[in-house]
């Protein structure tokens, strides 16, 4: 058996930027053990496996694997998957925007593919409703794990505490006071892995506000519990971050809001994650997306 795979850089419009993901558009005949072995062989933060729907409730079943195991949802994996589907003609540019539904372990979620002519302009995915799970109490401990001082945690002019938020995957939203502190952050990955497992979170999403008027946020994401010491772009975490910023009244929002999250710049893999938020019946509806670039096309022999 052989399978075609694609490696795509997501959340970027330049090659060798963004966050790479491997995608297998035909996962028929693969079991979980084979998927995990392929993910380990790809050695990327995410490998995505796609199956066509056999019904009409959704269009595709999409599963996401890190080298250590399966996760419920992945932002950059989703962007990469629907980008390459459109590029390979599995999704036709019948209109400027096409909406597909993916079935994930986080539920059935819509994905919007925007076209400019026959080319993909961007892909946006709707996330689960945001959920504030808990506030981190042990500030001294988490600061020490992250290689900063407890007084470095927070945002100038705001009351901002580390909190665990989820729009599909739970992460610690970790505010730091300026860009220099964010850059110098040097976590103890062994301790962060243990802490993450004990508190049932994926990892820590550290951020600071770069320009509040322009809604520009700089971020770093650390998830050693899932085999990812640092990730260049994290869609799910930035969707959760938008909810954190709104619900803690750090960024004002009436009916809608657009945020740009910069990530991967300290890894030499610059990424831009677009986050769009709407208020529908008093609930926040969060979409995360960006652009993507195809880097590698090849075959896996099984």
C-alpha cells in the first residue's frame, strides 16, 4: 500500500515560514497504530489524516496526530488540509467563499475557504465555543518553570492573570509584560511537560500586546507534553487567546473583532494567524485562519 502525502507551511504566504504540517488526503485503510507511526516518521508537530464522509452531516473526517499521539483539533493542520484540498481540485472555486464541514474529535466544525480567482486566498476554521476552565494560582511555580520572574507575568495597565482557556484544546494563557521578556523566555521543558500533564493542559501560550490599537499580539507556544517544545503557529491557542482578551476586557469588542497574532518570529519561522470574533446571541463565535504554501509532495510505502 502506498499513500501520497503533502507537507504544507501553514499561517504564512512564504516558503519555510509558518508551521509545517503533513497531510494525507486518503487515509482509507489506515488504523491508529499506522497513523501514529506515520506521524512519528514525518517528525512534524502535526500529521493530518483525511477520510471522505459516508453521510451528509459533514464532508470529511479529519484526524490529527503529533509524534506522541492523537489530539482533538489542530489549527495549522486544518489550514494546511483544506488549502491542499482546494489546490488539488477536491474543493472547487465555485464562489469566492466555500464552506465545508470537518468531523474532528472536538466535534463537527465548519471551515471557510476563500478564493481569489482559482487560487486559495485564505482558510478560516470555526472553533468550539470558548471555555475558561480555571485560573492558575501557583504564579511563582509557573513563572519559575517558564524561566521568568513572577513580576514579569501580566500586562501593563491591565489585571491579567494566567488562565486556562479552550476552544477545542486547553492551554495556559500566559501574559508577559513586554516583547523583550517574551523573547528571552526559556522554559524548563521537562518540568513544563510534567506540569501540563498534572493539570491536563496541552501547554503554555505566552503572549504580550505589541500594538493594542492595531490589535496586534505577539505569542510563543510551548507544548512539550505533546512532543512540541515550541511551535511556530498555533491556531487553537490563538482562538482561545482572543476569548481571554475579550472576556478579561483587555481588548474591547462590540459585535465583531479582528486580531492578528504573530508567532514563530523568534524561531525564524514567521507566522501570522488571523483571528475573527463575532458575538452571536451573546456567545462568542471564533474563527482562526491564514494562508499556506505547499513545500513537499511525496509517497509513503506501507
